[in-house]
C-alpha cells in the first residue's frame, strides 16, 4: 500500500470539513477523488501534501508515518496554480528540482527529459507571464512530475486545456502509471474519471460516502437494465422484465433496452428471451460515473 489515510478529521472555526476519513491507495492505481464543492477534497489533498495538519488521525506513506522527508516523493498540481510569473520556464523548473533535493546535473537532465516529452523545449527562455493559460498548465504539470515522485496529486488538472493538450495529459498519466507511479485525481469531469481512474473515493459533507474499484462500484449500482439485439420481436413478461425501448429494421432485426424485475442469473434471463427471439447480443447496461455521482449526491 503506497498511502494509507487512517481516521483523519479536520475542523475550521467549528465547522467539520473532514470527518473520520479512512482510505487506502494501492501503488500503481489512479484514484478519482470526487465530490461537490465544499465536500472536503482540497482539504484532504493539503493534508496529504503536509500543507496543513489533521486535527485527528494519521497518514502513512509506504507503511511509515508521513513526514517532511517524503516531500520529494510527492508531486502536487494544485487547483490554484502557483508559478513564478517573472521567471522563465527553464530556470523555474530547474529551480523547483533543486528545491526537491536534486543536484544541478540531475535537475538539468530532468528539465531536458520533460521539455522533450511535453514539447516545451522552445519555451525555455520565455517568462511564465508571457504564456497562455494552456501553456502555463503544461509547465505546471511538468513542475509536478519533474522530480520523479512516487505519488502524483492532480487537482482539476484539465482546466484551461484544449482537447489536444487534455489528451496529451491523459496519455502522460497512463504512461507514468505504467512506470509505477500512483495518482490522486480530483476533478468534476466524470468523463475523465471513466477514462483514466481505476478507483474512486467520493466525499460529501465531510465524510466518505463511497469508495472502491470503479468496475465493482458500477456493478453495485447497476439498475437491472440490459441491452439486447437479435431477430424477432420481444414482449415483456409480467413480473420478470419490461421492454423499455425497442427498434426494428426492415429485416425484423431489433435492438432493445430491457428492465429486469426479478433477480435471476444471466443464463436464466437469456433462456427466457430465447423463447421469444433469436439473440445476437446481450449485456447489462452499466451506470456511468456521472449517473452514480448524481444519485449519491441526491441522497
């Protein structure tokens, strides 16, 4: 386990911002930290990065209590960006490497690697203030990963990115994960969660309301809807299933959405359907993370 958050709580001015948060993050996973504004996500990230301390609870990094010596092993891209506007890109990234304890030679080598990887080498002598928001975002991401951290924390990383650079960032996340890096991704973009994350932790009103592997969570919240296609015409069976929607082509082929009303195995359901039609496909319609998020926030 790379990171373990153990019964962490935090208050501000008598208001409970985090309450008894317990969470484990496996090495090589990409955790989506989700929740509405004010749920406590940014506070939790600031505790993990040791910007603030919890009132109660502990955090363990590689099975050891988290302390200042682990700063070099964590990269953090905050929602509120923090680049030095008057410094040029090359100086800034090399300077940040040195702050993480890297030697001059290591810092220069890291700059050259990421300048090529993110296609920012030609920006080396440009001041940050002269760059567009999207260009600054790429530099900020480079600053987050240039010291080769084990844990990379990204808070709303796609803000300001056009679709091309957003995809570039997603590709880098997948590449870094293949190199053994672990991510915490805080975002409101559920399509990015679907595309990138392996796990989620959902916060609301200072507490964890759901967490786990995305595939298992989708199964947990599946609503009994199935997509089927084949040849013939389907009719619902009272107390077993309803036909929600059905379309036909000229050769009597169909596609339909069914709602299963009575618990049964997939094989049992298929047998019932094959009494009516010739099946060519059959699979459950899983909810999207957006569906699950909205459902849980409405509780």
